[in-house]
C-alpha cells in the first residue's frame, strides 16, 4: 500500500515523513526536488505475541510505503501549481495525507501569510477539482466522438458515468463523495483522478497545543464534513525528537507530554480506517505474519493475499480468533474448547482472525 504525503511549502511534511519512516535526510537530500520513499512496518503487537507461542523462524509485519511528494508549490501568480514530478508521485498512491501547518515560525513564514487550516485544505482541494475536471472533460470529448463512429456498448456505459462525475465536480464536490458502484469506480480508475483518492488531513500542531488538539480538530471537522475528508493531528517537531529515542525513553517522553501513541501508530490507524482496511494473521513454526485486507473481504480473498494459488485452489479456512488462540495457547487446545472452526469461501474475515488456508 502506498500513501502520499502532500502539503503547501513549509508545512512540516518532510519532518513528518522522517518521523514515521526513520529515514533521516541530510541537507543535500532535503534540497533535491524528487519524491522520497520510506517503507514502514505496521505496528501490531499481536504478531509478537503469537511468536511467543509458535517460536517461528520469521516474523513479518504488514508494510506501508510512505511517499514524501515534492512539487506542490506556489506559482508566479500566487496559485498552487502541480509539477510533473508531483503528478507522477500521487497518481499511483492508494491514499493521500495532506499535512496542514498549524505552527508559527518567523524564520519560515507561511506562504499564504497566516495560519488558517480550512483555507489551506481548500487550496489543495480546489486544485484537485480543477485537475479532475480537465481530465473528465477531455475523456468525455473523446468518448462522444468515438461513440458516434463505433456505437461501442462499452463507451455507452461509460458516458453517463463520466457525465455524473463532471456534474459532481462542477458542483465543487470531490469524487470521493460521489456514490459509485464498484463497476463504475473501475471504469474511471485508470484516469488517476485526484479527488477520488481517500484524503486524510493531518494538522501539524506545535507542542503548546497538545491539550487543545482535540478541540481544534472538532472545530474544523464540520467545515469539511461533506467533502469526504478525515482529520487527525500530530506534533511534528517534538514527535521527530521522540522518534530518535529508544522505546522506553520515547514512552516516558510521550507520558510527560500527554501523547497517547506515536505519530506513526496514530496515522496508520487513521489510514486503515480511511481505506476500510483490517488485518488477519497467520501463525506457525515457519512464520508469524500480519496481512492487510479490506473490511468485508471473504476467506477466499484473504487466501489470495497469501498466494494466488490459494485463491484458485481454495478448499476451506481453519479459523480461530487471536484472543482465543492467546487464551488457550495452541490450535489443538482451541479445538478442544470449541474455539476452532471451519469456514468456506464466503466467510467474511474479521480483524484479528488467525487463518490456516487449506487448498488443492
């Protein structure tokens, strides 16, 4: 899974990228105008707890690729401009995190002259809307011309979807709020539409606002409620300092400042909620591992995440909950206590299910 970090200049986006990924950038790297990638493990204590039971040869966490996207900048006429590098970096992202500046720094003035989160959100949202309108308009024009020549049934199905999308965009609404069927979404997926991507706004607050962070978010959420945007907060400067401490020191530091979890854990949790994701687990002597799937995925779809052959030759899934496995200590004991069961293809996998896939 790829998540792109975007934001206006001097918002603290790169500081957040370094905090979450542990990729510390030198001054020469900071000045390079190119996207930066950092792979992180999804924190999940359940994997380590399973490893205590099974003593596996390998422990594997789910991962996320964070991209620090460069290229969103102010143009000659004070408008936000998308460079080619920006577009290339965001088009393949599964979701976007828009880092919004909420701190003062006289050495690095805000490009808009003041701290106003709703304005900054709408600057980016408006540019995304305009970009998508241009793409849809060009595609509509081509579909209408080709349809008049070929009468293609596929184009006939696509035409009303494009028209609905354009009407929605012209009403200044992002496509993430348009009710599309899975088939309709698939029709337009290839156009890399920016407002179709899930959006998480991260308010980058100073440490002086830790106590008031929740109120700040609650005041802002109603203003973006109809745009399909989620909001969370980090404390970029101090959290970067914490990221460089060992675990015990970091926990003490967070406790002193009243921060319940690290920026990485909070953002991943918010991203999973935003994308409708959850984790299932596999455990044995070879490996204990967490896998990422969408909420509502079936057992056969979960099997396909492990290996395509498992999807094609699926027979059944043996299922036990993580809590039951920890309670009884083994698969055999779970069977004895009636906590182990067999499920077919259509079983809807739950977060924390431990699966053994039987296949042909």
